[in-house]
């Protein structure tokens, strides 16, 4: 069976998926649904650790991790959009990201 390939992915998110799955940001092969599923697990874990540690945005900026966490949230959002199951609720970080993202579009 042919693995689905994701084409319209933001370059930063593609690099983050490649890093999470293959530890190679510059990998040129297309992103597959399987890649997204693996990256989702790591991204979700990163977001959970950030929430549980109560890491502030300032700390993330100082640690140069803010961009990575935003990409992690986009990966989670993409996975949830493509493989929606009505049982899962959004984490606090996902809700905050959705609000910021919506406000930035206004």
C-alpha cells in the first residue's frame, strides 16, 4: 500500500518533523503520514513536559526553544486535523496556540 505523502507543510514544521523523526533537519524526502504520527508522539511529549514544568515563554525564548514548541504545536494541530478523534481534548498550550493563531489572522 502506498504511504500518503503530505505536501503543503510549512518549511519550519517539515524541518521539525525531520528532526524529531530522523534527527536531520535538512532531509529532503517527502513527509509521510507515518512520519507525522511519530513526530506527533514526540511533539505531544514536549508540550506536556513544558506544561508540567510550567516553563514560561521567556524561559523558552532564552533557551531558544520557543520556535521548537510552536512547531510542536503545529505538528499536534496537523495530526489532530488529519486524524481527528472526537474523544481527545486539547491541552492548555494547544488552546493558547489556537487563540494566538486565530488572533494573528484577524
